[in-house]
C-alpha cells in the first residue's frame, strides 16, 4: 500500500482518526508497509513512524478554534486540527498565514506534510508535491542543528514518496541536505548528526535504486557505514554510531539494491553481536536490536512463518535474559512481538488454506449491488477483498479491482468486498466518510458504504459481516487489504495482502489462469 500506490496518506489518515480501532488500523498499515518494503526499501517504514508523531502532538495540544479563524490567531493545537479537517486549499492558506506571521518557526514548515495529506485525500498529487517542496526548501534554508536536520530528513521522506508517484524524482534536494548536514557534522564531536546522516543516506539510496542505479545505491550506504566504524570504537559516540549503522544495514535489504542476502544476514548478526557486547548497558541498542529482529520476522512471516517464529523466540530470549528487560524502550520493543506473532499464525493459516475449500461467507447485509449469496457465486471465480472504510491502502487497490472487473466479469469472474461495521457516516458536503461519536445503525452504515463506493465508482458489491462474525479470522485476515482468490470449484487458490503493482499483477494473472481451467 505504500510508496507507489497512495499509501503514504493512509498511515496519517489512520492514525489521526479516533482511537477505537487504532490498534487494528495501525497493524493493518504496518502489514502493508512490510509488504511494500520488499519493493521499496525502508523509506516507507521510517516515514510511518515519523508521521505518527504529528497526530500525537495535535491531540496533546488540541484547542478548539472557530472555522475560518485566521491561522495567526489560532493556537498551535487549533491550527493542527484545522489542517487535518479543512479543504486542501484552506489548509494551505491557513498554513501560509501562520508561516508569514512567524517565518522562523520551523515546526510550521514541517506541517506541510499535513497539508500535502489533504491534497492527496482530494486526489491532487501535484498539489501535494508542491506543499512538500515548499516545506523541504524552507527547512533546507534553515538547517542549523541536529534537530532541524532530523526534521528535514522526515520531510524529505514524504516528499520523495509523492514525487516518485508524480514521476518527478531527482536527487537534488537530498543531495543538498546531505552536503549541508555533513558540513554541520564536521564540527560536532558527539555524533548528534549520525541519525540524520543515516536517514538522508537511506533516502538518497532509495532514490538511486528506484532509478535503476543499484550499485550506486549500495555504495552510498556502505560508504556511510564505513564512515561510522571509527565512531563505534569511541566510547563517546559508540551508541549513536551503532544506532545509525543499524538503520543503514536494514536499508541494504531493499531488493532493488540486490545485495547478497546471506552475506548481509551474516554481517547483520555479527554487527548486533558486537554492538550488544560493546554496549551491554544501552537500552537503546537492545531495543533497536529487538525492533530489527521484529522487522525481519515481519518480512519472513508471509513466506516462512516458522522461520519468523523462531527468530522472534530467539530475540525475546535475549530480552528476557538482559538486565535491561524492564527498561521502557526494551519493553515497548518486545510488546510489538505480540501482534507479529498473531500475523505469523495468520500466515500459517493462509498457507494451509491454499487448495482447500474456502470457509463459508457470513453475511449480515450487502451494500452497492444485489444481495450476495453463496449459491449465486457457485461455479464462478471469486475474489474476496477484505477492506475497511478507514484504510487508505485498501482504497489504493480500487483502480486495480475495477480494471479486473471490467476485463473478466463477463467471463464468470466476481469481486466481493468484505468489511465490518466501523461506525462511519457519510458527509454529503465533503463527500467523505467520518467516524461518528454516536452509535451507527446497520442501515445507516450501509447507506454510507453505498455513497462511498459510488464516489469511488466501484463496480462490485460489498458484504458486511455480523458484529460477532469469525469470518475474518477463518480467512486468516491480519492486515488489509487482504485478497482471496477462489476457483470455480470453491477452493482457495491465492491470498495476497497489501496493494501495489506486484500484487495486482499476481492476482490478475491468477484470475486468467482460473478462468481458463
């Protein structure tokens, strides 16, 4: 769902919504991030956590402000609220006013990510790119310390994600950021710029790899790794150098770079063994190791759940045996393993389902079309698309679904969306669905789904499962979108989690195969 398929707006939109389904939303997005990591490197995962900071600030500082109030007079929390809810043009205007009133407030320039998100919600990619260009250029002019360098790196992640989709990617901005940051870092002796340099190097490498320059991408990372070696040997800079090196090593796993996976795995294992031995009292290093192991387990979960489970078990044992096991950062890293383990179990179930009869449908109601029944689907090739109204990555799959429907429906192919009740209502003025504070009836939710699906010009219907339904669990749904292809005999033949060109092509090709059988 991420870099090339409209995913970047999704994490922010997901995290800005009410907290009722926050865990489910977060891990749905994390699952999609993991899928797209295989194609787009680590840029998308870094951006997810950087963007997650903005809503937290917004909630913490929230103050109500009348609609239309000048940004210069709106408290910071009020401005953030408006940037998240106004039309793209109004959000950009409010932010322009705030920046004009206080041009030295670099935090305001970071909020270009929020206005870019508003443009993306309106399907205005050029507008989103322009907002991020303005933010990055302003931050680049005011680069002066480690904090501003880190902020700039975060903004550049978002910029390049949108620029890539717009087909206007060049390395000029990140190259300029790297050069200026290195100049600042040359006079710094405590390693405060290491993380920013690592992030910027990863962005540059990602841009190079996406442009077909795999060797240059790998060389950029390995050159930065080499520059950190001496700093790892110094007590005063060891921790920061280790943490920066860890990110760079993970970035080498980008398939577009094509590094030797076995050699990289050995290098990573040796790196962490040395780091944990060298810095046994560093909770930050231990937590970083645990997160890295979790990321690797997440990567493996879809293809080799047993290996992923062993990896988590070994990492958890390291944490349990450590004197640092009760440190907040360590506990937080280990806490991430529980949802990963559930995903691993779901992956096992998915693999076991292939070639076997599909579980029965559990239908409370049908939206956007004639009522769906199991009898009506017999003898057809069926794609079940598990999705949610709040899931940006799910929305990113809609063009692919429409394309397949148009091409294959007349040959006996059906698409059936599958969703739950999430308590959303349709806003006719903004033409958007929004979470309701009050209870929403099934009828009202169906009406919202009808308007939402009409707005996105979807061809196929969606079933809503009963509130206590086990259907999602029976199909091994741990992340969405979750697509299940069922052949004419009713057997599961393919399961794909996440959006993107690779998944879309795999599903398209399998539909052709199943229709020909």
